[in-house]
C-alpha cells in the first residue's frame, strides 16, 4: 500500500516590499514637492517685495536733509500710496486728508496724533526732529500697508 499523502497548510506569499513605491505614491510625492516649491517661491517673492517697498520709503527719507524735508517726503509718498486706494485721494486737503489716512485703522494716529504734522510740517522752517521721527513711524506703517507690504 502506498504511503498516505501528508497534507500541508496553505502558505501565503511574502508581503509586498515598500520599495520601490507604487506609481500613486510617486504622484503624491511629486504633488507635495510642487506645492512646497510654489509656497517657497511665493514667500520669497513676497518677502522681496516687502523689502523693496520699505526701501523706497527709507531711501526717500534718507535723501531729505532736514526734518521738514522728511515730512514733505512722507507726505508725497503717502499721497502716491493713497492713489492705490482712491484715484482722487491725492487731491484731499486738511482734515479730509487726515481722515482718509486714518480710514480703516483702529487708531487715529493722523487726525488726533502725531500725523497732524503732515498738514504744515513740510512748509515750516523748522520741525522738531522728535516729531518727525514719530511721524515717520506711523507714516511708514501706513505706506507699507497701502502698498501691500504688510
């Protein structure tokens, strides 16, 4: 008589290796890399633009030799930036101009604060350097905001 057959259990094949990756994973990695590169380039471009806009303001004030000339330069820069908000904004005078500068801000730095120097500071024979420095801070902040650097 023949020897009885020995039955063996079913053997499963080995689990698939994680390497090389399937095509779908390569697509996911590629998409993530493209999004990361685009975000990096956008951030770099935005940072460069902010820096250039700030340099425009700082260069214009560096060329002004007196505090009165600095006030006049700030006024000119703010009027140019204001045209991005409203095409007629550079024609505003007096209190209307200060109100326009304060529009959209929580603080009233121009109408009630150091920004009032913009009204006549560029025409004065002498301007206190401390007042010009205080105006510089608020004018720079508003200029950068309107030019899209904030």
